[in-house]
């Protein structure tokens, strides 16, 4: 599949990319090459092939959710300018 000069110019405008006149031909050839590869992939018969969510069909091993540090809220809030009911108070920044 080939891509025309007008399409390159339109894509450049939409993506706000400046493409020089000298590079339009090269960009066109590269995009045509990529689109050719996409055409090859679409031509492959995938009937009967199960869809995969992960190429290795691996599952992620999760660690146990356990507390590893002591609660230090009071020590940390002791240096805060203002706190209330265990919460840090900060100045309002949005009206």
C-alpha cells in the first residue's frame, strides 16, 4: 500500500509536525513500508487461533499484603504546621 503526498501533508498538519519538501518522499516511503507490513499481518489466516491476553499465558505472582512498618503518624505529624483529627491541614489552593 502506498501513501500519497497529500496524505503525508495532511498527517503532518494534524500532528503539527513540520516536514520539509526534501523529506516528504522519504517519509512517504517509510510509511508505505509500515503499511505494507500491516497488510502482510492482515493477510495471515488466524481462524481457529485463540486470542491471548499475554503471549506467555503467564500469571503474576502476588505477594501477601502485610504491614511491614510501624504506624508513625503521630511522630510525622508532630513536625507539621497544622493537623486535625489525624489529618494534615493545608492551605486552600483552588477556589
